[in-house]
C-alpha cells in the first residue's frame, strides 16, 4: 500500500510517498516494496508546497477502502430517503385526509431515485456546496413525477377508489424536505471527508502522461484527498526517474488495468496521440473504468462548472462511459421485445401483402437469408423480403441504387425499406435490436476492419434495423467512415430516450428515398 508520512527535513508538513506494496503488481512496485523509500513528489517536480499544514495519511488496504466506500454510499442514499420521508410522514399524520401513505412512500422513492445520480457526483466533491443546485432542481422535479404516476394509476382504476393528492400540501412538504436533504448531504460529505482523511474510501488512479501536466495531476490528487483518488503510477512510453512507477505503455493499458484492478485513469497529455487514446479507451470500456481528461487550454479559465471537477486548480473532465454497457442490455432488450411485438402485430397485414407481392411476381423464396455479423462479432442469419433475382445477391458484391439485379417489386421495397420488415423476427429472436449499428456481411466486416481502426467497436452492442447513421442519411452506398463515426457516437451516448427518438426519426426516412 502507499503510505503518506511526514517529511522531517522541511519546515511545513507535506505529504510524501512511501512505497510498501500497492495496487501496482509489476517489478517496479515489488522492488519499491522490498526497499521502502520516502519520496517527496514536490521535490521531484520542483513544485512549491501548498502552504496549508496537512497531517500524514496512511492509505489502508484496497478492499477495506472499498468496503468503507460502499457503506458510505448506502448511508448517503439512506439520508436522502429519510430526509424525504420524514416531512411526508408528518404531513400524513397531521393531514391524513389530504394525502395517503402510498403517495408518501411513492414520493420518497421517486425523490431518492432522482437524487441518485447527484450522490455519485458528490463522491468527488471537494466542497459541501458542490452540486447543491442540481439537488434542489431534482427535488423540484420529484412532485411532478409523483403526480404523473398517481394520475396514470388513477386512470387505470376504471371507477374504483383512487389515490387522493393535494398539490398545495405536496408543495409545502417539498419546501420542508429541501433543508433536510441538504443537511443530509452535508453530514454525508463530512463522513466521507473524515473517512478519506484516515485512508479509507480512496481509489487508486493511473495517470497517462509523465510530462508536467501528469506530474501536476499526481500532486493535485495528493493535495486533495477529499476528491477520493490517490495516484498509483504512470503510463507512458518514456522511462524516466519518477516518484511513482511507470507501469507500462499506453497500448498496454487494458492489461495493466486487469493486473492491478484499478478503476480510475486520468489522461494528462501523454505521448499517445488523440486517435490512439480513443482506441485505447474503447478497448477498456468493458472493464467499467472511469476516465478523466485534463482539457487542453485549461489555463484560459475553464471552471469546474464548465468541465466537471476541479482538483487543486486542475479541471478534470469525466469521460462518459458508454451508455449501452452490458448492465443496461436487459433494459434495451425489454424495450425491443415490447416494441417489436407491437410493431409486428401492427404491420402484419403489410407483411402479408409484401410476401404475396414477392411470391407472385418472381421465381424463388419470399425471404432472403444472409449471414451477417452481430454483437461480439458473432454471425447470424438476417431476414429480408427478397428484392433481387434468385442467386444474384452475392456475399461480396456491394449493392447500389441502380442495381440491375433488383426485381420489379424490389424496386419498390428497397427504397421504402419495406424489405427490412422481416427483421422484426430477428429482433424477437434476440439476434438484433430495433436500434443499433446496421449489420454487415463477413467479407465487408473483414475489409472495413482492416481499413478503419474504429470499425470493430461497432460490434460492442447488438446490431439494429435502424440506427443513428441511417436517420442521418447514411444508408447503402455512402461513406463508411462517417457511418462508423455516427455508430460509435450512438453507442457512447446511448439511452432508451435516444432509441425512441431514432425510431421516430426513422418514420420520415422510410417515406423518403434511400441514399
């Protein structure tokens, strides 16, 4: 573990590093552990002391730190729930003819859910006032969401007794909850700060880049234990004498993270270029690692409100994890099942009509089946209404708008995208999603993967009938590079709401002409 101790050779108390094992499991860390040494990071980078006295901090073993951290997170959520529940319960006891206990519990649950994301941001707050504006705004939204839910439930009762709710009473109670929630947040902040000052609830962090900014980041994290990160080592191509070990090169970051179990990485202007960093980060995203980036030109006055966090004067931008991470797939799958089932039933007459048109106007089967590459690079058989002459749909020939292989019915089905409707069956089977990157044939996947570095990252998620690239006009014979960029942008900013928006935007696309 890393141990902070007091430097006796300087007049002010300063944090220094003593290597005694640690999260880093490489030769440098082992050597440092066998020969403990005290290294002053400020002396190494010639940074003047922060000025304020600071007590020495002993960093506790990682499992103990994380156990305390999980407990503090649960306590924070419990404080929110109790702060919401207490005034509501008092309102129920004294105004039970104007509000029901079911509404009381529902409001507390809705409020806690809305406050949940702010609690995560508060984990890296360096002052108790950070993020309070967002807390108050979400508290104001809680009664609105509660009213909507109660109204929907009452509409579904069909004449049965409904839950009563007095808007004026709820408004008064909400005003009473605000100071209680803020008090709970203050108590939670103090508990977290106290735990971190004793070496608990701290996460190890890697810093990519050993230049001046990288060293400044390491020092800033040491100066601000309340932020919750402690530097464990650097990652860069330069091999220099540094107060922390260089654990490897940027391209080896996934392996380094697997060996060390570290969950936080700060990007600090290292030797790796931006395109290389994007590729490296995408390779690490299935490890649930949180990345932070020091923005360029931050000296020009970027504030924490603009970029995310500020640690000892250095702004850190949290790099969003892909919205469609594996733990969100069940929600997307449930959405697909419900929506695809409804669409299949609604379009059943159209499906039958298209099938008859294909069968009666040309020789061959109704459905065209072809191997495509899906999530994780796994092949599957896609279904489409046959729009070309039998045996003319090559697996290695790119189809274009004016293709003489297309049948008469196909010239209507393809521009209207009605040939894609049978893929609802692929969605119900779990082979595809309603929204996602369009699947390609193995030959083209191999070709594009060799030509475009980021192409392979499209297969992080289930492929779709429509997608962000398609609603922006990139179907068929259009720029592959642009489609890849749009697909990856969709993956990294995914939400169910975005899927719904893409679905709605697909409707006018279906009525237009295929580009």
